C-alpha cells in the first residue's frame, strides 16, 4: 500500500510542481479549458503515473482514470477561480487530487481510518494546545494590544496588508511551540534574534519609534504565550 501511495503521490507532485512551467499556468488561467497546455499537462501526468507504476497492467486503467479526474478537477478550478479566491481554489484543487489518489490506493489495498485513534487524550491535548497557541492567542493579543493598535492605525504613514500580523504571529508561536516541546530552545533564540535584526533599521528611525515599540510589545507577548502553552503541554502530557 505504501509503495503504491508513494508512486502515485510522487507522480502528482512532479507533474504539478516540477514539470509545469509558469508560462503554462499563466496561459491556462487566461484561456482555461481552451489552452493547449492543460492537455499537455494532463498527458504528462499520465506518462508519470504509468512510469511510476512500472507500466504494470494491473494499474493501467487506474492511471487513466486518475488522469481524467485530474483534467476535470483542473478545468473546474480554472473556470471558477479568480484573483480573490485563487488561494482557496489552489488548496481545494490539491485536496481533490489527493483524495482521488487515496481512493485509488484504497481500491487495491482497502484500509480504514479509525477515528477513535485520533480521539485519544494525548491527541486531544495536542490539538487543544495548537488551537490555544494559534487562534486563541491571536484573540488574546488583539484584546491586549487594542489600546496601542488604535494609536498605530491613526498614523497614516503606516500601511500594512490586512491580517498579515495575525498569521505571522500564528506561525511564530507554532514555531516556538514545537521548538519548546522538542527541547530545541535554540530555535526560540534564533527566531528572536532574526526578528530583532529585521527591526534594527526601523528602530533607528524616530518616525517609526511608535511602531517599533508596538512590535516589541507584541513580540514579547507572542513569545510568552507560545512558551507558556508549550511548557504547560509538556507538563500535562506525562500525566495522561
């Protein structure tokens, strides 16, 4: 089962991310199903699938069906995606492709997904910690920083892409969380150093002093929450 799954996945990854030039993607977005590149892209996927499975007669029809489904999914994505929702369609497209591959593997090697296995106390504790360190911490920081956020937003010279701070903070705390629970405390120091270097130039600019101080408060708060949740996770885990 693992061999077939790896073969199909590798064929998909090479076809979608290695052997698909930007020129093809751009033209497909313009001409959609009328673009010749979507069919060339599909043909490459078929060749890769057949090659990875060793041109085995056992898998030929499965490779053909996977290829046809790939073409249909790509056409649907091209028809409905636009600039504002392209990211969502990208992930939806990939999930759909991987689901088809999972179904194909299941056809030859039936397997079951035991939900109860993922509802064990240790798994639930990890999920709880991840929710705390990402979404819950973001809300806590927003509430705590609200008085300073208003002051920063009143400065017309400061522009920012919406929600970037939120997602940067999430990734930052997730990095800290996994560094701490794995005992890689050096990772926390590295991240703090890297962030300090990025702010060094700005801190010398008096006009941006308010922004620098605001970011420092947010950084220490974010680091503190990430470390606190990770330490509590490590403390509770052995007790389960």
